[in-house]
C-alpha cells in the first residue's frame, strides 16, 4: 500500500472532519445568537453569524452543506431563509444527551 495523495482518501476524510466541526461551530454560534427550531433564519443573518466566527466562502458553504446532509439545517419554504431542525439545535447544545442517542442509533444501524 503506497502513501500517495492521488487517491485523496486521507484528504477527503480530513475535509469531512473539518466540515463537521465547522458545522457544529456554526450551529452553536447560531443558537447563541438566538436561533431556535421554531423560527426560520434569514440566510443573510446566518452568513453574518458565520463571518463573526471566521467561517467565510468555501468553509462556510462546506459547513452549510454538511449541516444540510445531517438534517441539522433545512431550506425553508420562504425564499432566502433556512430553518434549524430540532436535531441541529440539539447538536448545538453542550448539555444535550441527544448526541449520544443519535450516535447509538447510527451505530446500531451500521451493524
């Protein structure tokens, strides 16, 4: 087995980890700024909060894409707005036990 970058599995795994961490940081910042799963957020406001924590351009869009694939954020019916899901809000909370429950559920399905 050679250690080359041409296949980029190591690079892809690193990016996924960074996207995950950035997505969680974004969720935490949004909740700290007043977001919740009951009210849609303006996309411009999400971008403003993201910029405040240093997420811009590619990092921001990768974090948003990751959060979307995890169903932490979803497009709202209202143009230009996004909704935080209850799962996304739970991941943003440092006191949440939902993370452990979700991990157990995913592990059980993977077997």
